[in-house]
């Protein structure tokens, strides 16, 4: 504040008649004696003078004993300069009188001494009317010099530094103060003794012409003189250390002056009364207790008389009025009222503006001390309405003072408002000395009051704080100030900050304007995301353009599929007991967890290109050039800069930020950087809010992996067609295109369908190829097989059999096993129906398999970590049907150790097929033709299980087909055997040995007999099993087969048995035989047949027969 | 009669501000903004002792030669401010109170709108209409 005063006082041409407000005055100033310490050498060492001044002014309080022996506390106030205009108000308020003068300087020569003595004298003349005593203190080599003869003051000369004579100076100052006091005391005594009719009229400076021509002897005037003098005495008493007397004088003066409506002096008296009351307040009253809020309210509500005053305040007031004489202090509320009255009285005089201003500030300070903020505010508010003639600088000083006071009240918004006003004053058109630096500084200081800081981190996007429209204005002004200051870097920074922080609150037009402004500012200085340091050490944090362009999305991409590392061994994921649960336990946590997940579950590979996609949108209606978009990472990463031009008001422009990680380990992806509108911005993910994302991404970079290319000898675009059953070998070529040798190689097939039979390779071959050195290639064979189901399965299994077989019961009626003859006759009966039946299924069975051959490979360091890569190559294998088996059945063989498997084979190719169905036997089938082939198959042992039987049969049935040069094998699985047929398929558990009339007969041979002769048959049943058979019934029966489907079992009239045709056998040990003899006597010649069968009693359904039945030719 | 009406949220950010002459809007922004200091001061005094019985109407916040600013604070610390011309001596305290009550009920009305997010700027035709009526009448 003192500096503000010195600014005022050092102004070029101060009006001598003008009074200047000194905002530093306090209530205490009323009791101070005013002394000036003046540096005579104005261009001299300021610092040195400051030291001297602070030392001299430290002596500001002395205790004296007056003539009556009472102790007086005398205080002093020191100034460096004092306007004469203020001094002229000394009669009105004596503390404005300059009472003492101390001039200080360094002096080394006689001429200097003469000059300083002259200056000192001229100062004395300047303040002649009020000065009581003076000193001239000179330092330096001047001890021997003598002051000029006309120098009448006390000169103190020191030829040492300040430190050497501090004690002496203190003593001299004490002396000076007591000297001044005694003169003051004498004046006081003199004044108080003046007689009533001789009291001179005391006048304020501007009043002098007001009283010209008035009757000075009127009663009113006498009272006026008396009142004013009493007030004057009060002032003097206060300064002379007699506050109680001052109080009494002021009280008298108030009464007198009020009676004659001398408002200005009444105001003075009231102010003096207030001052002395405050000084007399006991300590506990100076620091208010809780009760002050009531007093504050009461005083405030007087201003707004609509509300009722609290009763307590009224009571307090009455107490204070009645007890004013008894108690030696006046209550706070009373003081405040006095102050207000004083201010009101002052305000009636335009010329007393500066007195009023000072009074306001003093009152405000007092109210603030009493914690009556609203009162203080009210006093300060009054200051604004005082119309003072001030220079621009004084106006600025006043605004600053206002701002400071508001700040002290806690009215930060108002303080900021005044700061801004002061700032604009510095550069207003009326101010001849515009000072943009000061303006900028004040603007900066006004930011906190508008809830603004310059750090973007303080502004979270989702929280509204402060007053956006004002904040925008303030920041814009700041930009202008910085620009005019010539610091375009600063202007750029503020403009960027404005765009970053206030974007939400701007309408499109403002945004465009701001962007254009930024473009304009950056033409002079580009913005970079580094903190700026001002000359005074203030740091302006970096600001970034987050909204131009706006990021809509930011995705860290996995590597391209063929580069993507996989785990060699995939750990089975634990899904818990539930595959899916609709319940979300702690759904809030999970949501946040998802948001905060920074670690990505895929990896990047060191040295391999990777990509981050960024979606940008341009909010401006003009094309936006964004250059040098880079990824911000922590970790060594080579980012490839991208530049784009975004079309006007476009959204979702996808930009791929490519780069190569150069270091193994975790890579932190922090955001991206742009360069647009001349500003380089680092857009951290943590600052982006338009889409959910973690504050940063973390991705693991693993060591380099090898890379291969895979080709096959097959045409990759064409389909490889195979006839069902055909085998082909192709070659796979694997080339290592990387610098890393391949040490692990695995092949697998990826397909939706079952492809085990379709393709095969030898893993041992694969092992032999390893390792594959960098930049070399290897080749390995791959076997393809046209796997297909050759069985055309009928929907209805019954119909299969009923198609042309007449059922197991009729089997024996096949008198001759004609179909199984060795001839190559094919049955074409029913072929058309078979074909039509088959053609329905033909298309569905044609299988075109698309499958991928997957090569899993790894090498280098990452293979140790369990990573590998996959290369896949598509294969298309089309399996064309070749031959189909539409039906099958089993017929008894020619010998008992064999049976015939009869198959209906259809050629479903458009070519002629040669079918080799058994050793040395083949058949040609025309295109789309069918034929029935018998395949002799050795019967399998009786003890074989169903599965074994099937395998036994399938191993013997292999159909070789050939279409031109192409050959293949047809094999099938799962023949529809049933129990009836099993008896045919399996070897019989018993063997028969027959003798006729003692001579053995071969199976299938003919026996001849004559009518009337008895043929005696000896049947021996031998157990071929490995265990004992028991409870068997041996049945021999004679019958005639008419070969027309009629079998005549009624043999009673044609032949007769000699002996029993049935025998019960209890047990047959293994490899033992049981015999039974029976004779037959034939009555007629003819062809007879004898069936021999054995039925186990436990399983009457099973019969073991002699196959074929014995034929007997009777003549 | 009012020349400016303002609604300020509990965290002292403007929710709505309208004035008769849009050219002077920024001036009113400043005035209303600085008046918040006074409101805060007044609330800090009375807030502690008796929150329930506190009167919403705060009276004159401060007055300049041109304008007088009145304040009104709801229980949820939403502030209403009305700026009148100081030269208009006809305006009585009761009328000011009535204006505030009108604004308060209009505010309550829009707060009841389920589509209004408390804390957002007020963009309601109804409120606009009410505010205008306060300024014109």
C-alpha cells in the first residue's frame, strides 16, 4: 500500500491543492504523530535508504511522564513523502499534520552538504505551517564539514555505516519524538486555555471561501468555533496520549456540532469518537466473541428498515447510551453507527471525498476485525459511490485496494472483479501509459476468484464449476493481454487452454471463432505441450487440444491373424460351475472393473508392426489438417506419424496408427499426440471422456517370433476332387521368412466336419525337418484319402432285407446256391428301383470339405515362454461318390467253412467301373449300373463276439475299383448283421460225421438207395467248442423239396424210420463225439433229403444243422 | 419490474440467467456473480444456528447506483437472484418476495419433470415464460 502511495506522490505534476487518499490509514493513525523521513538524494541508493527508513521508523512508540507525573504513550507514524494538499487538512484532523521532518542522505563533500542543507530548508518551508521539529541526518565523510550559516536545523553527521550508529540514531529519534510531543503538549495546553470569545475559527481547506461575508460574531458561529475547537482538542489529546480526555472532548464536540448542523465537522468528530472508542476497546472486545453476529445483524438491518431489529440489539443500544459516561469504552455497535453517521455526513461534501474514502476503509477494516463481514462490505460498497477526482493510477490503486479488502472479507468473486477492473484500467484508452504487463499480471491474479486455474487437470469434464460465461470472457481477455504483451507463446497457451477447458460451454460459433483465433495466434508462435515459465517464476501448465479433433474411440488392435502369437499349450479356462448365469454378483464392481482394466489380454511381438485405431471427428465447419499423429507410449516404441485432413464436421474418421515395438516387456499406451492449428497436443487417455476406456493401456511385448509362408502342391484356388476311396499324396512347402529359426512345428486340421480319414501325415517326418533355419524352406508329404460311406443305408432297415431276400426261415429252401456260383452273372433285377432309391440320397452324400491345414510353429525366446504362431492354408477336398453298396445279405457257402456275403453294388460315377471284389474276380459295371456280387468269406469261430465277427468279415471284404487310371478301395463298416445270419457267419459249434451203411459220406455228396432197402445212418455229433455241451436234442428228419417252394415234410407214407429220429444227449465233452444211429426204409423211389439238426434245450431258437442237407436218391 | 433474473445452483454455477436487454447480459453476469459472495456470507452466518427456520428471502444483497440485487436461497442451496433498477422506488419488498415465490414454484415445477437432470442448465419454456413474466410485470 505504501508503494501505491509513493506511486501517487511521485507522479509528475501533482496538484498542490489536491488531497490524496491514503488507504493505509488505520484507526491507530488518529493517535499517531506524523513524521516524514525524506531521502534528500532522490536518485541515490534506494536500498540503503530503505534500511535507514526501517531503522528510524522502528522508533515509533515512546513512553513519557508528563508534568503531572502521568504516563503518556506516544506513537508516531512515518512517511517517506507527504502531499501538501493532505497537510492542509491538518486543522480538520490533526493527525494529517506533518509534525516532524527527518531528512537523510549520504554526503561526502562541502558542495553536497550545502545542497542538502538547502533542500532540507526548502522542505521546512514547504511544511512550515505544521512542522514542530526537524533533523538532518547525513552519512559519510562529512564530519569535518560545517553546514552553511543559514542552516538552522539540527544536523547529525555520521562518518560510519548505518550499523555502526544504530543505537545513537535510536536515541536521537527518541529525542526527536519527545521534542515533538512536548511542543504538541504545549499547543494542547495553549488551545485548551483559550477563552470562549477568542476561539479562532478552524477551517477545512475548501471552506475558506464559504465563510466570506458571514457574520463571524453570530451565536451560531461562536458555537461553531467552539465545537470545532473542542473537536480539535480531542484530536490533539488523542495524539498526546490522553484518549479519555479525547473521548470527552469528542462527545462534547458531537453534541455542539450536531446542534448547529455543521455536518463536515460533526462527521470529523464522530470519526474521531469512533477512533478513540476503538482504541479504548478492551482487548476482549477487540477480538469479538460469538455474540457479535447479533450486533452485526442489528447494524445491517438498520440499513434495511423493513426487517425488525432484534430485541437484544435494542437493549444493548439502550445500555450503551446510558452507560457511556460510566464505562470507559463504547460498544462495538455504537462505534459502527458512529462511523456510518460520520460517512454519511462526509458524503454531503464533495470536497471531502478523500476523507470519506479513508473513513470507509478504516471502518471496513474495523468491521473486518470484528468479523462483521457484511458491514465491512457495506462500507466498501460506499467507497465506489464516492466521486473522487483521481488520476488513472490512483483509480487503479483504489481498485486494487478495494480488491484486497474484498479478498480479506472472503469475497473472492468481488475481489477478482475489482482486479479485473484495475487490469482494464491499466490499458484503457484514457490511460496515457498503458501497461500490458501489469494488466496481464492482474488478470492472472483475478483467475482464482472466477474459479479458474491454469492447470487443465483441475477441470474434470463432468463437473460444473464456476461461471462459464465469465470464465470464457476472463480467459479471452487473458489471451488478448498476453498477445499485447508480446508473449505470443503465452497467448497460444491460454487460447489452447480456453479451447480445452471451456469447450463444453461454447456454442458452435464461439468454437469456430476460438479456433480461428488460435490459428491466428499460433502463426506467431507454435504451441507445445510443455509448461511455460514466466519471468517471475510462475509456471503455466501445458494445455492440449483435446476437442480439436475429438477422439471418438481408441482401440489397441491385436496383431494380424497370421502374426498373432498363441499359447502353445492352452490352459483350460475355468468357467466355474455355471456356463452362463444371468445373475451379476456385484454388478457395480464388475462395471468399474471393466472400465479400469488396463492390461490387454493379447500381446504384441517385438519387431512386428502393430496398430492402434483412433476414431477422430472434426467439430469445426472447415477442413481440419491434423498432422503428425503419434502414439504416446512408455517403453521403446517406434511410432509412424500419420497426417490426415478431416472433412468439415465429420465424425468417426478411422485412423490407423502403425508402429513397431522395439523392446520386450510391458508397453504402456498413454494416448496420442497431434499437431493441429499450430498446436502440438498430447492427448492422454485419462483426459478423454467421450468413450469409456481405462486411463492407459498396458500390453505385453514378447520377443520376436519366426514367420513362415506355407504353400501346397495343390492348386489353392481349385478343389481337389477325389472319388470315394481314392488316395492321393500332395506336398506342403514351409518357408521360414524371418530371422528366427523354427524349432517347434505342429500340424493340425481345422474343420467343422470329421476329417480324420481325409488327410493324414507322418509326424516322424515332421520332426526330421526341424529346425528350419532362417530364410530356408522344407517340404513334407501329405496323404489325402477320399473317405466316404459306401453303404447306402435305407431308411427302413426291414425293407433292406425284404427287398429280395425271403427271410431266414426260407434259407434252406435255396436248393442250389445259384447266386454264389463262380459265374460273373449279375442280377439286374430290381436295378432300376435300386437306382431311383439311391439317387435320392446321392446329392446329400456328395461331400465337399473345406478345411484348413494349421501349422503351429515357434522358435527363439518366445518359444520358451510358450508362444507360437499359427499359419493356416485352406484345402478344399471334394469327395465324389464312386460305388455304393445298396444292400447286403449273407448266404450259406459252398463249403461249411465259408459263407457268401452278397452285396448289391451300384456305380454312381458317370464312368464305367471295374470292380475287383475278391481275389482274381472282377466285374465291370456300366455307368450308373448296379450288380450283385458274392464274396466268399471264411466263417469266423463260433465263440467270436459280434464286434469280432464284424471285424472278421470286414477284413476280408475289400472292393477294389478302378476308373480308368484312378483306383481306389471301398471298405465299409457296420454291416447289418442279425442273429439269424450270425449262425451262417459263425462256424457251427458242432461238426457232423455221417456214415451210411458203414461208409462215411462227404458233406454235399449224394447217397443212393433203393426202395425197400434200409439205409442205416450213423450220425456222430462232435463238439468243436472248448467247453462241454449239455442237454441237446438231436433231430433227424426226412423231407422232400419240390424245388418250387413247396417242402413236403409228410413222409409217413413214403418212408419210415427204423429207430428213433430224435435223441436226447445229456452231455458232450469237448472234442468228444456222441453217436446216434437210425435207419430209413423208403417205400417209393424219389429224391429225399435228410436234415440233421441239433437243438440245445436251453436255447430252442438256435439250431445247428448239417449244411447242406443230405440228399438221398432212392431208386 | 426486474431487469434480470438468475438461478444459481448449489455449487454456485449458473443454471439460468435472463435479462431484459440481452446486450447487457455480461454486465449482469458479473453483478450476479459477485453477489454470490454476499449470499455465501449470509448463509455462513445463519446456516449453523437454525437451518429449519431460515427464511428463504435474503433481502438486498447489495445495491449500486443503477441496480439493486435481491437474493433468495432455497433449502437445497439453490439461489435465486433478482436485479431491479435502483431508480425504481415504487417496488415494494412484498412484490420482490412475490416474484421470488413465483420463481421458486416455477423451479419446483421443472424439478418435478422426470426428464430434467438436477444440476443441468434450465432450458424450459415454462420457466422462461415465468421468468419473463417476473421481468415484465
